[in-house]
């Protein structure tokens, strides 16, 4: 065996050992669980249908909230995200779809659609999502949702009325399933308030 061949094999062995060592130092991929908002609990009403139509716009949100990551404030002003769990969609879209389902389940407004459609409608609901997170208070997580909502005439874009919804829901425990369940309950409360406020605001 020539010196060149021995040198080549030696270098190859060193390179292989280096690669194996490097691979062992790479962090393991994070195992992520994907969550939907728990099923809506609103019920269909027997009230007379209202002869007007509504479009529900996706709430505007900052980069922290406009994400599939689940926001948490463990202390003070520090905002971070839960590790290992994600929403199935960006939070503003999850909330829009939950509100849309609540309006459709309620059934009083004759036609309700979202901003994924181009139908002509009488009224629009626009909003800004200021909070959609878990906040720790006295060692326990509490869900906080703040939604600034505006009822707007579709054609003129004139604001009929505005309202800030501020919802809090304490989680039974700090584990992921309890926190997600609390998010669902908070969204249920928000949905009921938004539906009633919208209908009462539009009524003459």
C-alpha cells in the first residue's frame, strides 16, 4: 500500500469521526402538539331572524399575537410562548372563526360571513386583538383576551359604535390541556358578549 493511499484513508477516517461527533451535538427536534380551540358551547336561539347581513373581519394583531405560538406572561412584563404546543391556526384566524361560528349558531342574523368572501353586506365587524394570552397570577395561569371591536356600515365605512371586550378565565391547572380548555371557555364568554352587543347595537 502506497503512502498516498494510507494518508487518504487516515484523512477519511478523521472526517467521518468529525461528522459523527457533530451530528451527536445537534439538538433533538422539538415535539410539538397542535391544538384547536375547544368546541363552541353556544346554542341556537328561537328568536326571529333579523333581515340584515354581517361580515366578520379577521382581527388585527401585533407580531406576538398574530402567530400559531401560544403566548404566556409568566411574570411582570415578560411575554414568551409555551414550549411544545401550538395553535392549529394563527390566533386572529382562530378567534374570527370562533366568533363566526357563534353568530351562525345563534341564528338571529340572517346572513353572516367572513372576510374570505366578497358578498355585499350591510354591516362589518372590524377589531384589534390587544391580548390573547395566558397570564400567571398568584402562581396560576389566567387567560386574558382583549378585543377592541367596531360595528361599521359596509358601504359608507361609518362607525356605528365601538366597544372593548376584556375577558378573563382562570385555568384549573397549569398543564397544557387545562390552559387550552380555559382558552376555550374564555372564547365562549367573549362570543356570547360579542353576538349580543352586535345585535343590540344594530337595533333601532
